[in-house]
């Protein structure tokens, strides 16, 4: 699924709207939601973004109805998993160590992490 993780800012905005809906929505209704937010996209502009997202396997369209393939949580997990796999050899411990070195965590957060790891 090459390119799955390469989502533009505008494509991410489309995904956010779809996640907010939780169900399939008409493309015309989706365009109306963007218009309500002050986006002056034309129908073809939205269609272009939807086509790209469909090629990436993130949305499906059927008879002018569109929906997200993955929930927001599933998508975020896949993004995080890809980052850990590509930058930290798939090892969560390396990711956490790198993150902790650059972002100080307090004792409470450390205890919370330990609890999460023990419960997993």
C-alpha cells in the first residue's frame, strides 16, 4: 500500500470530516460541510481529494456515498506503527527511549507507562 502514509493537509481535512460523520455520507453533503467551514472548494476539487484517498485505500465510494475505511484510532495506530517500524526497527522500546530523551516525562507519566506495559 505504497503512499498510504503520504496524506496531504487537505486530504487529512477530508478524513477528519468523514471520521466526524462515522457513517457513509453523500459527496454533496460532505461538500456542504466544507462550505459551512468557509472552504470554497468546487465539486471537482473534493472529487480529486476523494480519488486520491480512494487510491490510498483510505476511503470507499459507492453511488456518490463516501466513507472512511479506517476509524481515526485505526488510522493513527497505523501511522504510529509505520513510524516505529521505519525509524526504530519496529521496537517500541527504542521509540520510547528516544522520545523520553527529548521530552522529559514526570514521575506520574513514568508510572502510567509502567502500568500500561505491565497490563499489556
